[in-house]
C-alpha cells in the first residue's frame, strides 16, 4: 500500500513523539524522522542530498551567532559574582514585605535573567545563593525551593533568552523584536510571582516572615553592586531597540562588559576556562537540536502538513481565542513529558502557520509559547528546574520542590491570561523599534 504525503507527515509526527518520549535525544529523533520522511517523499538521492546540506547551510547563518554570545554572558555573570550582589540588594529593599526574602529572590532572578540565557542555570545559581538565606530565616522549604525553581523560568522570557532565539529560527521571526518583546511580559510575570508569595505568606505567616532591620543607608549602599547588571541590560536593550547593533553585536557588547567586571572581581583563569567550555557545550547542543528541527520541518513541508492543519483550523466554527487556548492545553500536556525545545519542535511547524492564518502576531505568539515553555519547567513529571533545585539542595525532597513550585503555575496562567486579553502589552515595545 502506497501512503500519500499527508499520511506520511502524520506518521512522522507520531514517530517523533514516540522516540522522544522513549528517551531518544531530540536532535537524533528529529533528524532521523526528517531524513526518512524526505527520502520517502522525494527519493533517496534528492532526500539524502537535501538533508546533508542543511547543517552546513544553516550553521553559516549569521543569525545563529547570537546564541553563544548570550550563553557566554550568563556563565561569565555567574563567575563574576553578580548573583550575590543582586540578591543582597533585593533583600535590603524588599525584605520588609510578607515573604520578603522570596520576593527578593524573584526580582534578583529576574535581574540575573537579563544577563543569562538558560533557565536551569538561574535555578542552580539561586538554589545556592537564596535558599540557604531563606531556610536560615525559618522559611518553609516548599516556598524556598519553589520560588527558586519558578523564578528560574523568567530566564526563558527575559532577554537574552536562548529559547527565544530557537523559536525565532524555527519560524523565521525577527530575533531582535522577539527579544525586546520579552521585557514587559517578564516584569509582569515577576510581579505575578511576587503576588503569589504575598498571598501565601498572608494566609500562612509561618511560611515566610518579613525581614526587618535594614536602614536606608544600607539600602543605598547595596545599589552599586547591581550596576554591572544594569549596565548590561541597558546595553543590550538600547542597542537592539534603537537599531545601533544587531542582536549578535549587542550580545557581544554585553559579554565584554561582564568579562571586564569578572576581571575586576579577580576571576580565576580556571573559572574563565570553565565558562568558555560550558558555553561551547551548551551552544553545540542547541546547534544540534536546530539542525534536527530544520530537517524535520523540511519533511513536514514536503508532506504538506502545516498548510493542511492551517486550513482546517481557520475553518473551525469557534472564535480564534478558543483555538489558541486549545493549543496552550496541548503545550501543557506535552510539557509534562518533553523538554521545551522538543515541545516546540513537535508543534511549531504545524501550529505556527495556523496562528498566522488566524491573524495573530508572530511575536505575540512567540512570547506565549516561551511562557508556556517556562510552565513546563516546573510541572511534573519532567519539571527540569525542579530537578535542578533538588540536585543542588539534596536536603529538600523533590516532592517538596514540586509542591512549592505549583502555586507559581497559577501565576503563570494569570500572566498568560493578561497577555491574551491585552496583546498590546507584548507588542508595544517591538512596534516602537526603529528597524
């Protein structure tokens, strides 16, 4: 029996899902299914030849050079000791609030997210910096661990964000506009998290008591330690927003500033080597995933699956917002079993054309997808950020970490609801950009 191209596309999606859930690496599963699919549709010679050219043709794309720059900023910031300064300043200014140390952690992570590109890295760093302080102040372990795991997800939303770059490459959207679009939603998400902490601490004052005793003089003197982070934020935002530099150039400028700060803080040669090696490892991993994604996307294009799904969705007798909510439910379910990039790989080639056909802004949809990817970092059973926190703090059971993170999922849904109801919040800054 000869299968038509559309059926082959459906079987390819099922095969990819089965392979990924079965434990096969995302890039291998995507490349394998994409290769076999292309061969089945256009033949061995053309299919294999086409797939063989994709890694090289896409690797020489200037756009991809933004990834190592953003990743390097995060690792250098860690070794420059910026995290401790951020937390101390946030503690001095916000500790007086109910659950003050947890709120300080949220905004310290948010600030660190502006110089880092990996959510798991943010979770790991603040598990070492913030959790000991909260436990010392007799905070509930659920709140202490949960706020770090959830706060780390802000790293996916606040630029520089590696996951945003991956999204932009998959759908061929503007990286600069997408990164700029993440600033306001990232701040709103942090405020929603802080609201959850306040409500939780008011309902049960024992989970997180206020911290008193800081004078205005101490608060003022805590600010200079945050200037390097503020400097990097201003450089990256201004360079991209006003069109002074490409995202890659802005990332390089940010990395240079953080490197100078790290040298001033007497970063050791061994630490610099570690930062460069970790940057290289993570960059290679992401590049491999992108290659696999693009091979799979090419197969779906030959199969005609995205176009068929788009036409079907557009003619559904329901409001477009209902379709968007349905897509978000799919992301929520998939996120329980797949990592963020794998989830995007499986869905975006099919979902994105339908979203555009419905008239939605690609930048807005990108922020929604990245936000849902953040939700998946703290939901069981995968919940990668929770596993990272549990690995760093072995004295806190993994179940406790998940219990503490789940209330913040409510905050995520509130934030997503705001972005859906008021899309201008997401598109306001990108629409003002000069290019």
